[in-house]
C-alpha cells in the first residue's frame, strides 16, 4: 500500500512538471508573437538630417534664378571664327543725340563724374570702383590716360561671334555691341588680359564680383540667342554654386 502511494505521488509530480513546462512554453510563444506583431506595425524609420544617406540617393542641388537661366542656354561646340571682325557688329559706339554709348557707360559706372560742359555728355573725369580688380581708379580723359578705364563687352565680341552671333541679323549684332547690359567700365589692363576669353578661360581677380559677372554673361547670351560651350557652362555653374540667390541683372 505504501509502495502504491509513492508511485502515485511520483506520477502526479511528473504530470505537474509537464503542465508547468507547457505553460512556460505557451507564454514564451505568445511573447514572441506579440513582439513580431509590434515590429510589423512600426512605420519605416526616416533618417534625420544628421543621418548618412545612401550614395544612390541623388543630392539636392540649390537652384537660383541665374542657375535656372543657365539651364535655358544651349550647350554646343564653338563655331569657326571665319568671317569675324568688329565691323560685323557695327564696329563703333552708337550715339543718341550728342552722347555716345561709351560716355553713357562711364557716367553710369563712375562716381564724381565731371563733364566737358553742362551742354554735352563728354565725361572728362571720375572715379571708378573697378568690379574686376576691386581697385579705385581715377579716370582722366586724354590720349595717354583714357585707356586706364575701358569699356568691356562682358561677352567678348569674338566669343559671341563663335557662339551664335553670326546667325543673327546685322542689326541685332549692332544692338549687342552697344547694349548697356553687355557693357561695363573696367580696369584697362584687366580688360586687355581678358581679351576674348569666356568664363572657362578668364574670370575677374575680384572674386566677390564673379557671381554677378557670369550672371551678366548669361543674361546677354539669353537675350541674343547665343549658346555656351560645355567648358563655359561648367565654369559658370561652379561660380554660381557659391551664390545660391544670384539673380540676372537688368540693363540700365
């Protein structure tokens, strides 16, 4: 009888241990299932501004009115210089009344301007805050002094000829040659150094003016339906990368 009772006790103890093991297993399964369900319900995480974005994600490029305008210019190779001469653009300053465009640009771009008389437009002297070098230049009209300040065609005339001007009318070329949008009073030696260079081969030494310089070139080329070379386009784009708010100038 005692032996039978001991067997019975052991049997019941084994059954209870199995029940506890089954209960623990069920609880573990339920907990794991709940965790999986919760993770499935979570939205995909979005990296914050400090997160590293995959290299496959294209970077956002800041745009500006000038950069947008650059995108409107055709990109082509340079045409031959065959047939080029300044006479293709009229070759001389246009006049309105007694004033020619050279004197108008000198008066526009200089301060402390003095005229020959109250009755004419001949600029005799003035101070130029030169955009190309950043220097202040004292201009005095004269055979040996006038060249200190020159009137630059921002888009060099021969460059214009090789990037579409030979395809526009003679009247449009003459307008381009005398357009205040295209003209700047600048340091004479800097203008000589520039020669017929475009933005890929020459930029002002005054770095603070470069954004406005290339923006003016874009404005001129848009107005007269000229194009840019790939090297010129890329050089302009690099300059504008440092001035995301640059706008195009308006002629005055």
